[in-house]
């Protein structure tokens, strides 16, 4: 059941984003678009409440509850950036906006390090949710499946740091025939 709610929330998240952008640029209704875009964080709250009610109601934690915590962490940390990414592309495609910028060199490296901070936030939120659920349930047998996620979160953060370090050492070069965006 938890997996169905996670998938439903992910679908609802993107429906809200795409609906908001469509309302903003295709229907020329910016207030409706803003309202739909504001639904995205509400969807995350629904998932968080569902997981808490499920576990506090006596369910035994599964890998799906851990995925829900990661989903919420990523959505909170990267949500605004995902919306901005989609907005630029939607505006370019449907409203005559400029094409999305392709970063290279030091600008791409700086973006990678900003991503490290976002990933740290996502990992911190996910770890906080996992820790809070473990403490709130108060039954190590019922929450054993969640403990393994702390190592996964550390691994994800480590990979992001390695990614940023690699682009610090070997900056991303512009594509052949394109002028760098520096």
C-alpha cells in the first residue's frame, strides 16, 4: 500500500507541476498556475502523514517506508530546482523564452557543489524523518528495515561529493561548435 501511495504522490507531483506550467503559459492564467505549483509541497505532506499514520497505527516498517523518507527529502531539497528546470523548458517551448543554458567549466563545477549542499539537505531531511519514525514507533523490531537507510543516505551523499570533486579536477568542456556559457 505504501508503494502505491508513493507512486501516486510522484504522479500527482508532476501533474501539479505540468498543470501549473500549462496554466501559466498555455492558458495565460498565472494565478491558477501558481496555485497548482503550490500543490506540490502539499503532496509531500500527504505522503509524510500517510507514512506516520501507517507506522503509528501498528504497521511494521518496510523498504517502502524508507523510500518514502528519501522521496520527501529529495522533493523538499530539489523540488524548487525541479520546478525551475521544467519552467525554463516549458517557457522556451511554449512561450518564446530563451533556450535553457548549458553550463560548462567553472559554472558547471559551482552547480555541482551547490548540488552537494542540496543533497546534504535531502539526506538530512530523510535521515531526520527516519530517525523520528524510529523514535516515535519505539519498537526496534518494527522499524529494523529503516536502519539500513542511513548507510544508503551516506553513500548517496558520498557519490555526489565525488561527482563534484571530479568536475573540480576535470571541468566540463563545452560541446563541439558551441560557445561556453562562462
